[in-house]
C-alpha cells in the first residue's frame, strides 16, 4: 500500500472564505451563527438560527462553468481553487496527470434552492416551458463532484458520496483508499452544502435543532455543554488535494500532513439514535488501519453537534478508546454544522492545529454535562506537541467515519 499525503487545502465557511481566514477566526474564538429572521414565516419552524457563508465572489468563476453550478457547487469551486493553487497544480484536460487525478466530493442532496425553484414554477403553471436545461445539472446528486471535475479539466474517476453529515470525511476516506491502492495518483476531495430552511426543518422535526437561543444566536450550538439543545445548520465547502507520496515529492510539492488511516462502518442499531459501541468500533478500526495504538493519538476532533444523544454517545466512545487523557474539542460552536462540508472543513482545521501546535477549544462549552465527562475537554486555547490526531464524523442513517492524520515524517 502506498503512502498518502495532503498537499493542498481550501475552505469556504461561515467564519472565513479561505483556510487562513477560518483559522484566524478560530484563533479569536469567533462565531458565524446569526439570527435567521426570515425563517419565522415558515409555519411550525422553531429554530431561527443559522450559520451562512458571506461575501463570496461567485463571478470570479468563469460563466461557462458557473452556469451549471448551484450555490453549493460555487462554494466548492472557490474552495477547490484555493486547494489546487496551494498544491501547485495546473488546470487542463489532456495533461499527463489528468487521467490519474480524480474527484471524490459530495453533498447531502442536490441543490435544495434549485429544487424549490423548479417545483415552484412547475406547480404554479403545470408547465415545463420556463425551466432551464442547466437547472438539472444543479439538482443531480453528483452535481458538486461533476462540476469540480469539469472546472479543473480532470479525466480521472469521479465519485459523489452522499452520507449526510459524514459525507466530507467519507469522501476524503474514499480518495485516500483509491490513492493508497494505486487506482489514482491524486484526488480532489471533500464536501459542500448550501443552507436552506428545509435543512433546519429536518432537524427541527426530529427535535434535534437548537431552539432556545433564537435571540442569542452566538450562544449556540453548545457541544458537550449541559445547556446544549441541538444543531445549528450551516453551509460551506471544504476541499483537500490528496496525493501519493512519491508523486508529491517528485514534483517538489509542499506536504501539509499524512493520512494514516481511515474507517467507515454502519451502525445498524437505529436510523437516528447513535450507538457508542459502533462509534468506538469505527475509531478502533481507523487506528488499526493506521497501524498505531491509541496512546499515539494526541487530539480528537469530535463530530459533536450539540445534540443530547449524539454528544453523549461520542464522549462514551472516545473514553472507551482513549480514557481520560485525550484532549477533545468540537468546532461546531464556531461555524455551526456545515453538513456535507463539516468533515472536510474540520479535518482541514485539524491539519492546521497539528502544524501550529494550537488546539482550539469548543466554543460555548461552559459547563460540561455530567454525561459528557470522562475526556479532557479543551475549554481554552491550548498548546500541544501532538503529532497525530483522529477526526470523527457521524451521520443519521448509521454512517460512521473516523480518520487518522499525522505530521509528515520523511523516513
């Protein structure tokens, strides 16, 4: 099996439209959560908070590509451009490496705003006459992956994962597996989602959305806190360029980190109620894939969304693997739950944290809940010498993912 490294990263998030901006906001402990007053007109919706991306320049993407892109694909393209440039790669079909470079990128659904536009027109007029052909390319479930492949002029494999909140992490894991096994040399991978009130409504209907802080939006979500009350839905895009080690070294690429191990499995106990045993097994399998013992890991970036059951289950699973010593934090208190983008955005932040030695705390974690105790919660900026970290992403429907990354060591 070949070694796989990260050579480029790009981010568009509610707290910054580049990796540097996002990390600067985390350094300051900022929140991207705001009031969603426009949701008040939606009957029955109790959660009136959101975390949206602001101030993007979508016109910087050439129109020939942009016309088939919904908002989520535009966010993905902007993040991809940053990652591609950091990796020092050139765009263009027909290059020697184009057919050995693939895309693994997903979203929760096709564009919900475009779906709304199509059905509003159709149900109002019972006619298809005003529905543009390009709208189809925005609602197909592999829209993000296909648009990125077209945008970069790649000829390698295109995969479009769709696993709700685990999508971003699973996309990176698939890319890692394809490179490791020799199928591809490079992969552009990650996830993207756009914010729509129906996303929030989905969580509200199952009593998993934050509702108590509508007038104090920056106080939610509250991962692991005894006053937590649910998810704050968000949007964004996180993109990484993964590369086979010798290929990266051969072209003089800067190496940001190494992907050490990955695991994804199904929790078949429930569609919605997480099982700590399944989470524990997923983390154990990722460590086994990396060939390391739990004691080597110096930090866990938790999925922790601020729900009562999810945070409790993840804490129990982390404790069972690592015990009390492991530093743990969640970044969703800063940027909300960016859905399909979350695993990739939070992985990017974890890579930077290992590089700088700064571990960022869980925002809004003031009083850890009794059922979430047992691990070392990071509640203020902390310095670390850790060289290895584990990233969790868990999704409704029982999709669990864990990834192990580490600083690159040339041995």
